[in-house]
C-alpha cells in the first residue's frame, strides 16, 4: 500500500483582516461624525422667535 501524508489545509487569515479593517474604519467614522458636531442646533432659538410674556398682568384691572 502507498503511504499518503495528510497535511492540514492552511487557513487564510484574509477574512480576519478584512473584518478587523472594517471594524476599525467604522469606529473611526463614528468618532469623526460624533466629535465634529459639538453644538446642539436643535436647541438654538433665534431671538426674534421667542415669545415674551408681559411684565404685568393686563387681564385684570385693579381699581
């Protein structure tokens, strides 16, 4: 009988590097998008659009 040597198949680590690279790119993009927007524009109100209540109550007349 012939002697056959069985060698384990070499695993390619390309998938590991690809996934690791994608995770790093996503993390960098997340930090850049999050860090560049320090102002909250949804809470800024223009001065001319603010309603100001009157200083005195004008609904009830005092004698």
